[in-house]
C-alpha cells in the first residue's frame, strides 16, 4: 500500500508502505519491481510520506507527530524525530527544506536539521481551500500533491500556496478497475526523475506503477467542475 514514493536515480525507487503491522520502507528496482532492501516498521506505526535529503530518507507516520530517518544503503534506522505538523501524511524536498502535509489544506516547511516547522501556507484554488493534501513531490519549482479521495494532483506555487493547475488522472484507476482490479484504493504516489524529466504515479493497493506523459486538456473545464472533481468536501 504505497503512501510515500520517490525516485533516487539509477533505476532505484524508495517506497514507504502503510497499514498497521505491515508498514515498511523499501528500496525497489524500477525496471523489475524487485524489492532490494526492506526495513519493517514497528507494528504500532502506520508509514506515510517519504523523501530523501542529503542521502538520508525521512519518513512521517499517520496519527502521530513522529518521523524516522533511514540510511539509504541498508535502510537501517539512524534517527527519530518529532515534527510540528498536526499529522504525518506527505513529505518532499527541494534540497533546501522539507515540505510536509497533514491531510489539511496546509503545506508546511520544515527545517531539515531540526525537523521543526518553519513556515506554513494554506493551499487555495479559486478562493477555496484545498483540503486532504497527501503525498507530495517537488517538480520544477512547484510542489505537486495528491488530493485524497480524488483522481487529481494539484500543482502548487511555493510563493503563495495557490494552485497553478491540475493533473487529472481518472483514466488510470478506471482502467485498473475495468481490468478486474477491484480492490484498489485512491491515486496516491508521485515520483519525479529530475535528470530525465520522467513522472511516475501509482495508488494505494495498485498493482502497477505508471510512467506518464502529461498533455494539455483539449476540452474546457470551468472552475466549478474542477472544484467538484478535485476538492472533496470535508466530512
């Protein structure tokens, strides 16, 4: 159950998987899907977002303010931290700070040395807060975020937290369901290959990782339709 995904170059993916008693951090070969190294988490933790900073992996966990730091070579645990977000959902980095999400409309900035919150922006589209920000990825000076319960990825400006555009991917989940994969969950997982400009996406309990190319939408969507598709109402 992928909840954190990143591409580290040289055909290597790192994944954070969730569920109690099943959570882990894994190093996976991109081309074969083979798990090359695995660090199982304590049964009391539910793994969430994952990113890499200065050759170390940083991971947050669900329903706690606890995170872990791992060695990228053997995935041994080398640290534990407490962050100031309300929860742990997503993580990303631009190589200077860490960006975090907690399932609200907040995009946090964390100091990678102290792991404390040093900034926060509220993400908005057309005047509406975009709640349920989940898995994060830093792409071309933007933060891209899965929006939980939707097939949408928000492209977020680091200047003011506004949504610059949307990536709509309902066809991926619908294609898996049509092929008989009825046990899958929502779109969740973004990895960016900065060297070759490749984008990988997946979802919770999805059997596949997709490399996709983005194309402009040919038909017009007005803001109201986008809000209905990509901004779920808070329960």
